[in-house]
């Protein structure tokens, strides 16, 4: 009977992992399947909302906002990402830098011209990835505050 219980528990754990229930390998890392893309700089990893640190994508009601969301959705939806969290929150979102196959997705969307570096929070991490197109996007005021 004990071996049946072990098999059931093992199967349940595997099922949770396959369905994208996030794993925290430590307090600062969240790994899981992207279950939803809210916009160009906010994704949900195993239903946990994650704000991409230092990335400023247009809001959905702004020019290129829907395009940024679509780009991000095509990039990460239903794929496994790893997010290095900084321990801070913004509303219901944790904040972190997320990677798809080792590639920083903040760099990817900025390089595509659909978001820009937010220097207040990135500390210049993404400045070299800004393009002519990304520099035309509005920079939110909170990115400039010191």
C-alpha cells in the first residue's frame, strides 16, 4: 500500500510540473511555464505575475502596446522561463529578470524595438540594446526619477 502512495505522490508532482506550477529553486528564482502575457513587460510564470525589471514597454492603450504584447506572447507563451527575482513587488507583481533558454527576454523585446531601457531600475543594463525604434517609444516618468 505504501508503494502505491509513493507512486501517486510522484505522479502528482510530475503533473504539477508539467502543468507549469512554478518552482522556486531558492527564494530569488522562479522557474515555470508562462501561463499568460499581460503586456510587453509583464508575464505570468505559473500564474505568478512578474514585472520585467528595468524594461519599459508601452501600455496596451499606447502606440505599439498591443504589438509589444503580441511579440512577448509569441516569444514566451507556454514556454519555460527562469526569473531571477529581486525581492521587490509592484502591486500584485514580483519583479525580476527573466530568461528563455538563457537569453534575457528584456534584451529581446528592447532589441526588437518594442520596449526600452528604464534606467532608474535597470541601472543601464539594457541601454546598449535600445534601437532607433525603441528610443521613439515614450519613457515613463518613473524611469527618470532618482
